[in-house]
């Protein structure tokens, strides 16, 4: 079945934290409209750009089998949709069901241009967990009092870190603020019922913990892949990730605090703001009764985070097997971190940069996918290094030289080859969390640990049976994560840190996957309305 949507990108004035400002939205909504589909449906979204910015939209986690032209990252798979232009994204959600998100993939527009993608199972196919009474969306975000693109501009101009946001939002609201009588977001439920919460982190720069006073969650799915259900009172969710949980309204009818707080275990992270909302049982008078509160985990609660991540396992059932690659064709060791390069125009004469294997990625001026498809030379090279240029104690004392190389360097994969990537955070400048997102694929997160990856010992502990399958994974601060995937999708696929500030600084690279020889193994031709640069 075909699903048609129209996205008018328009400016809208809205008020938060007691002041109003114009923001870029889709159809005047914040968060934006939800895309609903069923597994194997074709989705057509006509995007009309009515604002002064260039725009592109990414369907985060949609595999885009052979349809890289619809993936959306600006200058990677398409040139941006310019003011006044129209582009229709056309893709099929083949073999996928669950919660994903869409967001703008240019500048920092995704701060306000984002929304949910809900892919239901095919008709007649049940969830592999008890049917909920109702489903609810919980979309996390961040709010700046000033214009977000001005925050980005200022950071680029100064070469320094951008201002952190002024609030964490839940479904667009920072929480009850009485001074300007904003009620915040209320999640209303009925006693005795079970709800499926589709939780999405659309924040720009923070991994977050989510808690609801007095209640537990049963996690059933992450990044549109089912997991073995487990109970927890705290969810850890990074930007770009989605988590479906069952919540049973089994407490005394009343009001319960929902908290969204940053998880950051780096000494240089400064955000300390908690977003709040209220879980409200129906029948409880709006004004009456106290709200039962909960304390969010401290922002450096590494053990809480590790506990959550270690609990995630693929469902790996007969209907949903975990197809973990056991033989590896391409093995990469990729360091991710921050560095400092000279910047003559910056006040400090230096600029903060970020890298993978010491390469700070330079965005091209025409889309990489076009350059690949038409064989245009000089746009990228395919010599991304398989390991960092020099070995050092990545999580120990930082090296003296904090400079990085620049380049638009891709890594080439044969169709259907298998890939393992060890993602190693480094303490160059300071250790940091990096939620790494891979476009075009789901991968299996087969291992993680703190400190330096040990190539002798650590692979023996990999979970090759039921590792969690996802599209965005947190590399722990001062630690590593190992992922595996099969390159069965031809095209050019971005891989980057989903903390927008790190992407801006260059913590990104891309894979180019060649066409296969068989039928249905090559990239489809570009749509006729594909934007031009
Ligand atoms: Cu959700 Cu390349 O991003």
C-alpha cells in the first residue's frame, strides 16, 4: 500500500520558557507530524520548502534498500531542497516494523524539524508481546531560547563549543512552568491498562535518562528491532535512538513525575538541566493532590547506563532471527574523538574539531551519491584509513599533537561483504560519549567495554548469538563498542556521531557500497525531481 504525506516546511512562532520565537517546522507543528505505515508499505513524502534555509529530511533508521536517493543527509545522498523547491521522498519500509524518527539533516534544523515514524506489523501479524490497550508517543528534544542556527553560527565563528540548550523537552514542552502558566506535557492513562510508549530521542546534543516515578518499564524494542523483554525503572536513550516500552498503570491513581535528564560522563560536559512532564491517571482532579516525584540518576551515572545497555538482547526468535555475521571481510578499528586545529580567523586562533581515525570529514559541494553514481571525479577519495595513523594509549594521557587531517575520505565495500568496526572513544582533549549512527543498515552491537579495546581478549567475549540490533549505538566515554553488519545495500552511507555538535566538528565518514551482480542488487536510478546543487 502507498502512504502519501505532504510536508510544508514553514516558519511558526511558538512560545516556550516564557518567551516566543519563530522556529522552522513541518506543517506548523512541533514536534512534527507522525508518519504511519505498515511493514512493506511504500511511503511518499512531498517536501515543499517555504523557508529561507536549504532543507533536507532524513528517515532515520529506514533501510532505504536500493533507494539511497531518499535517505536525506544533505551533500551525502542529495543536494539540499532549496527555498521554493519541492522534492518527493519515495521509499519502501521493507522488512521493518517499529518506531523510528525523521528529522532535518542539514545545519541544526533538526532541533525543531523532527517527528515520529510508526511502522506497524503487516495486517494479521501480532506483536511478539502482549497487545497494549493504547500506544503513545514520547518525543524528547531540546530547546534554546535563542535562534538555534545563530547558536551554530556563533560556534562555527568562534571555533568553540556552542551554548548548551536551555531546556529538555517532552513532546515539545519543557515541563510545568508556573510563572508563564505553561502546563507542560501530560501523559494520561487509565488505571489497570497497559500502554506501549514509543520513546524517541530527537535531542541535538544529549544522551538522556528517562524515569517515571513509581513505575517500571518493560523494554520490548529498540531502533525498530524487537528485543528480549526486560524490566527497568530507567531508560537510557541517545539522540537518534528509539525505545518501545510497555507501561502498566498499576499504581494508586494520582500524578507521577516524568524526568528526562542528561547522561554525560565527560568532565567537559556542562548541561545539567532536567526536563519534566506528568503521568496522570484519569479521574484525578487536575489541581488536586501532590505529584509523586522521582530523582533522576546523576548525570555521570555510568553504571546505570552500562546496566541498561548490557540488558539489551535481540529477540532472536524463529520469526525474528538475529543474523549476526560470523565471518568478517572488512575489519576496521575506528577512533572517535575531539582535536584542535589552527583557525586564523578565530579569536583563540584555534578551532575545536572532531575526527574518525584522525580524519576530520570535509563536506563536499555536490552530493557523494551523485558523484558515485555518475562517476564524477575529485569529489571524494575512497581511502578512509582502516585504523588510526598512529597507535597510542587512546584512553590514557592525550597525545601532545591534537591536530587532525582533513578529507572527504570514504571506505569502499563490496556488495554483500561483512564488516566489523571497533569504535574506540579517545581522551584526546577529553573522553566523550558518541552515539554513532550508520545510515542504510542495521548493525549488531556485539561487544562493549571501558578503556582500550584489547584485540586478543575482547573478541572472545563478543555476543554473536543474540546481540542487540540497532542503527545508533552509544560508544561509552573512554571505552569502545564493536558492531557488525552485512553491506547488502548499494549506495553511499553516512556514519556519524548523532550529537549534532560532534557532527558539525567533523566526527563523520561514509561508506560506498558497490552494486552487486545479481538482479535487485544495484542502486535504482535517481528520481527526476532530485534537487540539484
Ligand atoms: Cu538521524 Cu545522519 O542521522
